C-alpha cells in the first residue's frame, strides 16, 4: 500500500530573475504546478522579498510556504535543490508566526489598515526629526521621542531592518516584540524596549503639520499620520516550512553569534 504524502500537490511562485525563472521551469517540469487553492504547499523561488510577498498573499489561507533561495537575500529561504523536493517537504519543520496589525489614522481622518510580518515603522517625511509620544497598553511610556522614527518588529523581522537599527535579535518562539528607535536624538541614549507580544502599542505624532510622519507596514505605506496603533494579530497564523537543522529558530540563534 502506498502511503500518501502531505505535500504532493505543489504550487510554485518565482521571482523575475533569470536564476529564479530557470529554477521554476526545472521544478515545474519535474513536479507540475497547481493553483495555490488546489495545492498542499506553496514553494517560493527567489529571495526574502519574494518570500515576504508570498507570505502576505497567502496570509489567511493557512497553506504552508516553503522557500528556496534563488535571489539576493535568503534569510527566510532554504537552500535550493531540484532533487527529492517532496521528501524535503515531508521532512521540513513547521514554524507558525503571527503578523502585526497596523491601524494608522492620517491628518485627514482617513484610516489605513495593513498587516506586517517583519515590522511596522514610522519615518520622518522631511528634513525635520519626528516628535512622537509612545503609549503601551494605554499607559504613556514616553512623553516625547525625537528621532528619525521608530519601529515595532516581530521575532521573524528582528534580523531585518530592526537589526540594522541596532535593535535586538529575538528568538522566533519568543513571545516578544522589539520596540526600536531609528536614530534617536532625545532621549539620546534610549535604545528601545522589549514588549510582550500581547502589547497594544500606540504612537501619537506631535506637531504633525510641521513634522510629518509616514507609517509603513512591511511595504504598505500611509503618509501624514497622526496616530498609529499596533498589535499582534493572533487571528492569523502564517505557516512556514524549513529544512531540519536549518530552521528559522536556528538561523536567528546563529545570527546572534555572527559578526
């Protein structure tokens, strides 16, 4: 009797590069290519940008996403090989993450709602620094931050922009969010905070007419914001697959000891 496998029906997506397109043609010839709504798994061929797009596209579907590196940055990707793909999928380890939900209100009263897998960031829009008030769970934690901006990063996103801004690396299974300032001027020595992933974070923009600020959830931007509310959306569970010994948890742990 033949035992059916969990991930026999595959949907492939690929980035526009020649490398990714060649891999796509090779894998489709070997394994076929189904629409994602009829597949057991989506295999993304490219870099972290494509992976992030794929995760957003299938955020609510519950279908597992397995990435193979055929792009520039591949932190979220497994190594590429066209051999024994179904066996690799069967052996892969599942990581489940929750995205952030951003609700940003601009100076005209329009509300912008977006999800972020990596981080929600606020940036100054002009040469003048942003002035921000920070509330956590409806308690004021900082009356005024003067900086180029600030971000809330998930564990999955802690090694991306958050790390470049000198934020902490978070283990993937940590029930934490990183609150990281971007080039803070005052308080000059403040390096941010670690928050529980249940925290309700609010940024209020002070002098929004004089010092305009944009809010960005991964790649979705709202400009001239006055108030930005952020919370982890526990109603959405994103499923990612990683090869054994090459899990996202292991990579994040290794990154903490890198130079």
